[in-house]
């Protein structure tokens, strides 16, 4: 089989790249290790920056998002038992969209299928070959049969544990990492959200976040020690702990119910440089991870897709190779700023095991500054709604 761009991974970055290339007349094949049901069963991001909303619109997959998603003009920061609003719209003129990553993925799969795209699920043993030449190729197994795809470029959209970064020459790869000494225990429950906007709460017992997916589906998180097990967290224990970490009004009015999903995710900051190896590109979580506190992971994957799709469209259109050569540099400049913001929000809102009383006072002083100074609030808002591409 032959295609122009072989895409490894059918998460949001692989599917969005494939859809944008298709709209520009560029052919791709997407290889995914898991089944479609598995991919759609993963509960992940919930907040989309305007830049991603615009990309989904331009790609022709924004209709359901505008019908079912929620536009948020601001968010609330809770500390010392009081909530303070950050008004994104007043401070930046921009808003964010609350719409689940699962739904974005579903919309992209529907659009790709409607266009008869080559989406191969349960592709086993994917291997990348000769991407340091002008004739790369990819092999995989499906239902016990070996397949080969010859292509012009390979896009590694296969997440943190994927094969693409592992296939890069390891002596030319530099990685940067911070692992945080806690995780997020997240639940999904079929209850109305406690507030119209997200609440990020700092508390001595640990961070908490009140988020949502729809009018009858809430997403809540509490910070937990890394070695905690989900089984140790009954629903009752989760709700009790959440109530203790948020303000009294939210604690009194929150509607609780059985959880329909409960998982613990570790928190990590990670960047791999460069993101281009000959004719192979790393995209999204394959190249970088952020702790979820700034809601940046999916949005960063989208900005990589923006840089890479523009470069490939220029290459196939006018033959211009400059954007391809600069893909890594352009993507990384924005990635490091989002890494900084996510790291800063994480340090600001969480309880660290070794933190002193002084550190705790510093967090509260910084939160007080951010919520009482227009300049402080604007810096948070500008990063949260998304820096320009
Ligand atoms: P994905 O979504 O991991 O998709 C990669 C795909 O590649 C497949 N794959 C392979 N396929 C073929 N061969 C192989 N050898 C393969 N190895 C892997 C995988 O099965 C998978 O389908 O990466 P992508 O597309 O780069 O997208 C990144 C986002 O998923 C991620 O950054 C966000 O979910 C992060 N994130 C959040 N981001 C936000 O922007 N806003 C948020 O509010 C937000 N909240 C979150 C989050 C992530 C979380 N978790 C659990 C990681 C909340 C949580 C709890
Ligand atoms: C979510 O709804 O899952 C979510 C929202 C905001 C974050 C992280 C996760 O910062």
C-alpha cells in the first residue's frame, strides 16, 4: 500500500491531522493499536482553547461541539475557603469551550469514516523504517497478516507510550522531565455540576477540581498520594474528601451520586527534543506531557497539528520546505510556554509532601495576588485561554 503521510495513533492528534490533510487533498493512513471502543472509553481532557475550537470548525467537525459544548467566560480559584473569579473574557476577550476529548474523538472518527478514510484499528507491531531517507515505510500486523505502507512522511501521534519516539535515534534525543509526588483521583458521576464554571481549589489537605462534561455529567478530581489505590476510595470517601477541600457553599450544594468511572492519574512534565527526525515527526503526547492542572495537554497536541499540517500543506502545494524544516523549533517554542504555565499552576495549587509553612504562605500570597491584581489575573487568563499559534 502507498500513502503520502502514514499516521501512527488514532487519538485526537492523529485523527485531526488526518482530517486537515484530507481537506487539503493529502492522503493518509492512520494506524491505531487499540480498538475504537477502547479509544472512545478513555475519559480525558475537557477544556478546549479557542485555537482548537477554530481548528475543529475549519476542519468541518465543529457542529456537535457548538450544540452540546459549553462556552466558559471564566473560572474560579478557591483558597482559604473563598472562591475568586477569573474573568477570561473581560481580561483577554477570549473564552474556552468545555467539551470532552471523547466527544472530539468521536466527531473526528465520524468525519474520517464519512470520507472513507483508511483508519486501521487493532494494528499490531507497528514499526517505522528508513525515515532518515526520502522513502520511509511502516509495517504492521492485522489479523495475523503482515502489511507494508510506503509513504513520504511519518507522523508519530501515538502518545507517551508509543513506538515513534522509541524509534528515534536515542543519541539525538534529549528529554526533560519532572515527576510530581502525587496523582489525581478522578471520578465521573451522572449529577449536575456544582457550579456553572470550573472550580480549582487549593487546600491544606490537597488540591481539588470541580469540572463537568454536560448538564447531567460532572467530573471531579482530588489530589492523592502516588501510592494510593482506587480500591481504597469508596464513593462516600471521595465525596467527603472533595467537600472538605472546597468552599462551604459548594460543599453544601454539591449533588453526589454513584461514580461511573474512577481512576488515578500520575502527574508529570515531560518534553522530548527535537520533534523531527528526517521524515518522521513527533506530535502531541508522543513528544510532551503536562500535568493536567492547566488543561493544556489536548490543546498542545492541537497546536502541534497546526504547525505540522501547515508545513505538509506548504510542501505538497508549493514545494516549500522551510516550514517542514522548522516544525520542531516552531512547535517547541509554544510547548515550553505551556509547560511553564502547567508547572506553575501545579505548584500554586497542590500540597507538596516536603512543603514548609513558609511555602504554604507563599502559595496563598500568590493566589491572593493573582485574584486581586488585574495584571496577575490577566497573566493567568491569557495562558489559560491559550497563547497564539
Ligand atoms: P493520545 O490521546 O494518547 O493518543 C495516542 C494514540 O496512539 C495509540 N498508540 C499506538 N497506535 C499504534 N501503534 C502503537 N505502537 C501505538 N502506541 C500508542 C494509542 O492507543 C492512542 O490511541 O495522544 P494525542 O493524540 O497526542 O492526544 C493527547 C491528549 O490525549 C492528552 O494530552 C490529554 O488527554 C491530556 N489531558 C488534558 N488535556 C487538555 O488539553 N485539557 C484537559 O482538561 C486535560 N485533562 C488530560 C486531562 C489527560 C488526563 N489523563 C488521564 C492522561 C485529564 C486527564 C485525567
Ligand atoms: C476535566 O474536565 O477533565 C479537566 C478540566 C480542567 C483541567 C483538567 C481536567 O485542568
